[in-house]
C-alpha cells in the first residue's frame, strides 16, 4: 500500500517554514499498519570552530522495530569539521541504512526537521548529479553514502519518503493528534542527539 499523498510534501519548493501536512484525517499515515516511521536529528557544540563536536540520532516510533534508537558522535574527517549539518545528514543516512539492514519491505517514512537534509535527498542531489555539480558541494563523503542508499532503495524496490517537519516546537495539548505525534517524535530524536554530546 503506497504512502498516502498527505504524508509526502512537495519538496521541489521551499518548505523550510512549513510542517508536514499530516493533520488528523482518514488518510493519515498514522492509521496505516504496514509502515515504519523514523524521526532523525543532529546536534553540535562549538559549531564551526576547531573544537567542534557533533552527534546524530534516530528513533523508530512506529512499525515492527518501534522503540529502536541509535545515536553517536560524528566521526572526525580530515576534510570536514564536525557540524550540525553533518550530524543531521548522518542521522538521516543511518535511519535509512537501518531500514535497509532490517530489510523493511513496508513503507518507510523518515521525518527530519532540517531543510538541507530533506532537500538533498529529495531534490538537490539528482540536480547536482545531472548538472555535474557534485564536486563543488560540501560533505561529499556523506553525499556519496546518500547516493549509495538511494541506489539500494531503488534496487530493493523499497518505499522511502523523507519529510520535513518543524523542529523545537511546543507539544500540542491534544496527544491524539498527528501534530502531537510529529512534535513528540522530533523532540525525542533531538533529546537523544543532544544527550549524546554530553
């Protein structure tokens, strides 16, 4: 069963100020049984400085692997300093790699609050490759991993959607709403990434 269109934002446009449009209705992704939902995040200390430190995290909130969590520090790279962007990218990458490792055949929805990650996966990467612009981009080591996972997702005929959500928002009062579910999932991933830095 395909992921309903309500769960898939049009990321060909700038949605940096727009949350996922999954308000509670009969087509909500959260009433679907055969779906894995993962929230990702990244964090950093002293971002952009020589002593910078960054982390990544993801939390599986729905599906057969619900409750699984993973976090870690962004490895030191000889060309790229640890940064929030690298933490965000690695969180998204590891979430999808985890889905591949577990051979999840059902729909996989990855929520991320970072525009750079979402647009890189959904839109920009294909354009960069098509227009031969990859060599001018940052974080090429992680970009190469995204290229690899996208190929694997295609080869295995997996259904993966990466969706942008608002980050660091106040939790809605209605705990039965999709808005609460998304905000809480984002909060949990953010908390895990932040605590990993300590």
